[in-house]
């Protein structure tokens, strides 16, 4: 009974003095002395302190203590932990005997002393020799060894001023500190500072008296002028030292441990933002940045044990790959390594520069804003760059001005290419001391990461040669790769999986690949595995819409005498029809080419019908035929009232007529709910179940195409049931232009992700753009909707389900093969981890030998490929090639009419070229309701085939051509015809655009 009563009193003390306790508790030293606290609670407290600051960490600790379970002697253990953990003031407040509880007068005195130190904070920070004072405070019993170690660490790493801030932030949390601190100052030859604090302006005699008097706390505090000034101000402003105002005061005084920004907190007679500086809050080394840094307290950069385990070799300067699951804090590890690297370079007076490479534009801002900037901006200049950054200075200049550069890999690759041409705008790998490669499993084949790393490997090879000749070596940066899953590269055996891992290591010149071994249990607690489930839809249901579409396709095949061996609505059928279209275009068989093009649209409609709604498939076909009819109808440019002239030939009439004959029937079928897609029914059930079982649901649906993402979004919008359960959805798709559907701009992507993070949206329907890297907030539900690719994508998507009790679901039809592919991916994932372990256990000599062989192989393969490409390049005059319209095969222009703008845009400068084409409004921009003048689409005057778009270059309107819309005729020894998807595939180099030669002359003034 007595035990229960004591427990109640103890809990009552916590509830009464919670605001003060949160200010006086330093989490880590107390945690170290609480063995009875569960590992789960310990990790939660540590995470709260790490991510949200000491005050929040203290709050989490108090909650854990209140929750229990509380065994015999638990409160005594907590009290001892506070006392021996350097939190004596906190111990005074929770002791149920009330013997040490400060009186209101003592509290007021303490707060006034804190305030006085705060007023003189700038002077103390500038003038105090931190280490001497800290050591004296230890001798006098103000500090413990732990405090001294912490102050030493900060002073060594960040300098004397930062150390002084750390000292003061710890000091104001101690018991009876003020008088002893004055003595410590005087005994370390800081008499002037002690005088300023005590208000003693007399001579030596007064100082000596002050020292004697300072042993009596009550006399010293109440008799000093500083106290009198504060008392006057307190009376003038009617300052109220209730618990709430005390809390505000202490929150502002210990800025480092607080989440409250100074601009939000006022204390009695003025805002803290008007004071010189804030206790315990670090600033940039540059004085000009001091104001900004004071306004936003930065969190401490501390790693968990498992993070430190994988970081150790990199902290020793080794090239490594860190393999950690999604949500375990890979980027935080990279930030820690970056800071450690730059700090060491600074101490050694060596140049240090870090570049962080990412493979997606949104990751630039994410890494900058959420990770690198908060932790590093005090000491180093950081910048983020991507293709859509509007910079007024060159990339090499950006590199010169900053310590940490976060950018898309292509920006670095472009600048390295410029340096190869001895362009002044180029940079070299030797300009950097550390390169961090995010999602480094992409460092293979012809990826941009691998192109950059091949340069590194060539320089390494060259250095071996230079070393033998006793010549100076080329400086090489340290390499750090980050990945959640290196994959197995399609391997079907363990030996091939191991080979893939070794190749990734070789490409990144990694001396080892790091995974968590020693602290695996801690990692498991941090990264929760979601509950996995597979939802199978019955695809044996009657589907009359599909039957009608396949009947139309059969009719078209019979008309043009094309007979495939693949099944309608499948990927193989799509590949077959694309091959047939290409072949017919080269052979100038218009009928077969146009039919193949239309068959592809019908095949797309079948795939949409299998994935989404019948109405989406119908709309896809209807929009295509509307567009076809519009392209094949010519209106007079001069007379708007003149009747439209049809340019449809026999094939066009057959195809357009066939669709319109079946249109009504297809439309009616699309409206019949009884024939709706069974997969959608299963998706609806899954969403309803998941969004009703948790208080704050948040999810992502991964789907294959942009079209299906948009259509699913439309489906959710059109269904009021989803709104009733609180689903607020939006689609998230890529920004590339290699799709028929309009892309999302970078700003649109950012806006959607921000809304999702903020809770304005709680469901994303995304293509693979959201699988990797993007820090999408913890989700309760991740659904792969019929989308199964490889084991890397599976791991990445599953990693998005990070919240407690989350679900990872696969929704697929029984005959799609998706379930079987998912099983294969699970097998490959296990094979990958086994291969990594085998590589880790490999003798170092054997490992390095294999790595070196793969590196040589990679360099030789690239050189051979470059030679083949050079050999393929068409050496003769570009006039020997000509361009035919893909649809009507009329001659459009010759190779000598093509010019290139900015190594990218191919335009025709042929005289009278305008007479060959019409322009019409750009449909993509029109669909986006663009409120600015849009560049028109260029279409063939004879047949309506799209050729490209108009572009404006320095005031000139120029037709920019897309090579996929033409048949290229090579007229050399033997005439041949080819179709190319991209300009770079065409083995010929065109001259650059000469602006002066094509600028229209004018006689006007």
C-alpha cells in the first residue's frame, strides 16, 4: 500500500512540474542509467530526441516512465538516473519527499540568473576560454565527466565559440550553479566576465569581496546590480513568473534543446529575437549568417548504433557501398560522413568538397531541405541543383563557391564532358574529395552513374602507371554508394547473383559492401516489416467489351492481311504490331503501316480494359479517332468559312468508318457495371478496408502507366464512397516526355508530394517515379496494382509501408502471371542477401582481384563500344541521306537541311519548307489549359502525319523535327531505309545552327 501511495505521489510530481522537468533533463545520460526501461521505449525516446530535439525526447521519456510497467524500486532508479546523469535540478522536482523542492523565490532567482546569462551571452561566448572554464566547473562539482566530454567534443570539432555555447546550455540546467560559476570564471582569469555578471564595477578590493560574498548564494544574487535591474524591469512590465512563463523563459534559454523558434517566444520585457544570441544555439562560422541561424535551432547529428556500424569504414576514408533498407536513415548516415569528412579536411588544412549525386530531380530538394541543410548549414555552404534550376552562374563556379553540392548526376556528367573538350565551363573529378551516389544500384551498363565512375576507374588505372614512373598522382575522391537493394541483375543462380553484386562493387570501386550485422535487432525495431497479402481477381468473368474490340481487330487484320501469333491485349502482340508498322513504313506499304498503327491503339484499349474501366478504354479509342479525323481534314488558312476538305484515302475511310460503326455498341457496353473489371472491385475492397481500420490512413497505389495512374485517380474521384471514408487522392507521374500522355512538371510533382506530406492528400496513385528515393511519409498501405517488375522495385515499393501495422498488398488477376513474378522476386531478394553475405566473407585478396578484373572489363567494353560507334558514324556528306514522311512517303528534306541547336534540337532550314506543312495547336499543352501562347504542332500538308513542333529560338520560329515520324533513306553504294526512335541513334553528325545566316534581314530602322 505504501509503495502504491509513493508511486502516486511520484507521478503527481511529474504531472505538476512537467514543463520544468522537460527543460532540465538531458536524455542520453539518463537513459544510460535506466536498465529497467524496455528496449522499445529506449529507442522511441532516443529517436524523439534525435529527430525532434531534447525537449521532445524528455517528454517521450516522461511518458515511458508514466506508462510503466513499474517494478519494485523503479522510482528510486529514475531518481538516481537523474542525479547521476547530471540532471540534479530535475531530481529536485520529482523527489516525493519534497525535501529538495525549490521554493517559488528560489525558482525566480534561478530564472533571473538564466536571464542574466542570456543578456550577456554574446560577451561570454566571445571572451570565455571554454575548456579551462569547463574543467574548473568539473572540479567545483557543477559539471560531471559526461558534460566535460560533450563540451570538449564540440570545442574540438566546431571551435571555442561553439564550445562556449554548449557549456552555457548545460550550465543553466544545473543546480545551484550561478555562484559557483562566478568563482570558476574568476579562478580561470575571467574576472571581467564575473564582474559583468555580478554587476560589480569596483576595484580589486571589491572583486575580492565579491569572491568572498559569492559563496553565499542568497546575498550574492539579491545584492547584485544585475538583479536590481531585472527586478525593476519585472515590476515595470508586471512580469508573471507562473509555470507557463517560466517554461517559455527556459525554452528560449536552452534553444538547442527546444523546438520553439525564438521569433515565436517572448519573455516579459522583449522578444528573444532582439537579444544578442541564444543559449546553446550554434550559428554558422560566418557572422553574416548568425541572424538566420539563430532563428532556427538545428538538431543534433547523431547516428544510431546500426548506422554507425555501416558508416565506420567510410569514416576511415574507405570507398564503400552502404546497403540499408528504405526508412532506416541511409541519407542521415551520408550527412554524418559528409560532416566528418569536411571537418577532418578543415583540421588538416586540406581542400574538401563533397558532391551528392541523385537520379531523380525531386530528390535534390528533398536531400537539401530535409537532411543536408538542417545539419550542415551552420558550418558549410550547401546548394542543390537540377535540370530545372535557374542559375545565373556556371556549374564550375557553383562548385568553387560551395562545400556540398547536391545535384542530378547528368549535370556533373555534362560538366565532365565539357572539361574533356577543354571547355572553361568544365569540372574534373579531382575537384571533389568525396562523391556520394544515391540509389547506387543504377551504377551499371550505360547509366550516367557508371559513365562518371568509368572516368574514375580510368584515372585510377592511370595513377598506377604514374606511380611506377614516380610521377605526381591525380587526386581521387572517396566514393560512397547508398542503396536499399543492389538487386541480382536478373540472375537465376547464386553464382550469377554474386557476380552481379561484385560488378556493382567494382563499378563503384568499393572495398566492401556494408550491411547491418552486429546491431540487426535494433535495425529490425526501427524498420517495421509490413503485413503482406495478395488479392486475386477472377479473370474468368464474361467481358463483352473485350469481345467487341477483338472482333474489330480481327476485321482490321483480315483487311490488311496481317496475322500475328500472339494473343490480343498482350505485350508480345504490342511488340509484333510495332515491328510490322516499322517494316511497312520502310517498304512504303501505307495500308499495312496505318492498320498496324490502329491495331496498336486497340491493343492499348484492351490493356486499359484489363487494368481499369471499360469507359477509360473507350475514351482512349474515341480520342484517337477524333484526332485522326481532325488530322485528315484540311481547312483553308485564308477562308474560315470554306468547307473542310477530307484527305482520307481508302484505308483511312475503312478504319475510321469501322470504329464509328461499332462506336455506339462499345459506348453502351462501357456503361454496364455488371461487366466491370474484377480487379477494380478487389482494389475498391482493399482500399475501403485499409482506410477504415486506422485513424490516420495514408497510402500509395503503384501502377504501370501514366494513363492508368490518371484513370485510377478519375475512378476514385467519380466514386462518392471513397470520399465518405476520407480518401483524398491524386496521381504522381514522371516528368519525361517519352509518353503519349502529358507529363507532370517538376513543380506539379513537388506540390503533390508536399500536400501528401502535409496531410492534404492521403492517397497517391503513382508510377514507378515514387518507388525509389522519394521520402514519402510513412504509409499504412502500399498496393502494387497488377504491377510486378523486379526485386529492386519490390523492395523499394514495400519500403514505403513504414508505419506500424502497415500492409503491403498485391492486387492482380489470376491469369496475369503477376503473383508468380512476385514469388520470383521474393526468391531473388533472398538470393541477393545470400550473395551479399558471400561477397562479405570472401578473402580480401580474392575480392580485390575479382573487382580489378571487372573494372578492366568495364573500361575495355566502353572503349570497344566507342570505337564501334565511331566506326558506325556516317563519314560522308549529310546530303546523302533524305527524310520521307512516314505516312505518305513524300520527300520532306535532305540531311544537309538539318541543323542542331544546343546539341539537342534538330530543325529544318530548307528554303520553302513551310509550304510542306501546316501547324495546329499543340494538343498536350491545350489539354493542360495553358494560359500562354503555345507553339504549334507541325503536320504534313498532304496526309496530316505529325512531324514535330514549332520552336522559338532567339526570336526565330523554326520547325523542330522528331525523327520517329520519318523514314530515313541512305543513298550510298546501296539504298536502304531505316526508322529511328531518337536522333542519337542516327549515325551522322549535323552542323550547328548558324543564327546569323538564318536571321531575316530588315531595311527598317
